[in-house]
C-alpha cells in the first residue's frame, strides 16, 4: 500500500501552470425567488512553491467547475459554457465557445487550452454561408488562448474510438490520453497524434507519464467503500506492459470515502481530490 504526504488546501507546485482550484464558491446555482443564476464573487488562489497569489473574481454568473492558470491569469469553464479567460487583475480577457460536454480543462506551457469531453460531447462551427456544421464524440481539442480554430482529435484515428476521454496528461512537451472504450495510450505533440499504443490497463481514469514509465489510476467500489489503485506499467516500442499494482491510502492511513475527482496529470505528477472535498488536493509522483 502507498500513503501520501499531507495534502495542500490548494493544488500547489512547480511548474507554475499547475491547476489551482478556486478558494471561494457560490452558495447556490440559482436564486430561490426568481430561479435566475446568482451572481457571486470568488478568489482564485495560485500557489507556486511558497509563493501564493490571489486573483479576485467578481460578478460571476456560472458555477465554474474547471480552472487552470494561463499566463498571469486563469481560464474558467463548466461542462457547457464558453471558457472565460481572466487576466491577473481579475478582468475578463476573452470568452469563446468550446462545445458541450467538457470533462476536463488544462493549459500547457505554450499557452494552449486543452479540453477533453464526455461521450455526449458535441460542437458546432459556422460555415462561410452562415450555416452550421456539427461534430459529435469530439474526445479532445486544443485551443489557442483566444479561442481561434481548434485542433480536434481526428475521428479517423486508426484503432481509436473517441467516445469519452477517460484520462488526460498535459505535459510540458507532450500530451497523452486514454479514451474509452479500449483505453489505448495516445501520444500527441504540436503536430497532432504521433502514436497510438494498445494498452492492457482498462478503466484508467488518471494518468502520469515519466519517460517510458506509466502510472494509471484505477478506482472502483470494494467492500462497501471505495478503493483507489495505482497500476504501474512500462511502454516499450509498440507495447504497454503492466508491471505492478498498489493501493493508495490517504494521510493517517485513511481509506478514501468517495471517488477520486480532478485527476490532473502533468508529466510524472497526478493531482486529485476526494469527491465532495474540492479544496484539498493530493499529489502522486511517479517513482522511477
């Protein structure tokens, strides 16, 4: 079994583009009297080692569930909305349509915004004649920070069904993804998909990558509770081979009481939190 160090109340670490969840949240989605969305204020807390920086967010109208840093500011999104870019002073810089069914939002070191999607994802774009073209089962997309035309995972990728992007790792140089239904390990660079490797580790919902060493998070119910399990593997040539498994315990050898959420993969680091406790993050490092 493996226990982790005591967690931080925010997702802290280096490099500075690691995820930083908001410290304040709205009390409710809608006003009980009018049924309209509530406006609320919040604070985004960005931690980089011992340095802590706060960005005030005012008059927000949506319950944002995805956040990451970008430049000196942040980008926010929900499963169905326009991602909103906010600068270091708390002012909205841009907003653009990124489709419906967003599962995860992460930025990279080059300032791109990556969005993965659930199986009900869809996206529309405007044609020159004013009509719309629709796409479904997007799986994964990459945007520039102003929402220009995106790169989208090609639906014709051999051996891949972009039904639901279960695991995503946005590293400094490469991006890796494991989509449902067969969970192949897909490697992506600035030019697009560069390799697809069959993967015997299914049900993976989190991913850390350090060279040829891979760490997959597998979580399931067990004995009336929840079990988080790390499945270690190694990539060699055109094959992924599972090497070992270990159960994860929280600080004080506590078993998790819910599903792992967040599941932010950054190269050899995997961030996550317990369901219902989004302000307390845990960090798993690939031990090579």
